[in-house]
């Protein structure tokens, strides 16, 4: 089974929140290395190229190319836990500075 690291940008089939369908979209692994080693799941946050629609908890990426993405993108405050086998492939890795900014947004969203 493939191991994924915090900050990896992966392609995942995301189920819509109303469960009406799913869409293959990029996501960033947000779970820790210890979590990823101990479980068969990883926690990911969705990434979208719809940068005009921003909500609380979203982070607009300055270095989207450095993350392996094809278009200007933002990391959404939409995250979930998925089986590692649900990952289609790895696209790249989120630059350290971007992960630090994402962490700030998640702490705000979760009240941590």
C-alpha cells in the first residue's frame, strides 16, 4: 500500500456533501505522519480551481504551480478521512509556506 505524507497533493474522488455524486479533484494530505502510518486512512482537504468563491477556512494558494497544480487554486475548508486506496495518484507536494498558512486556516475553522 502506498504511503502518503502530510502535504502531498493527491487526486481523489470526492463525494459531494449531499452525497448526490462525486468528482475527481485534487486534495492535500493534512494528517500527520504518525496518523498515516498507524491507519489505513488519510485525512485530506479538497482543492478547487474555483478561486472566485471563497468561504471561511479556505486558503488561496500563492504557489499553486509549486504544489503540482495546473491552475490557480485554493485549499478549501472541506476535509474528510479517506482510505489510502481511494487516492488515484500523487500530483505533487504542497510547499512548506503554503502548509503553514493552511494550518492557520484549519485552526481557525476548528477552534483549535
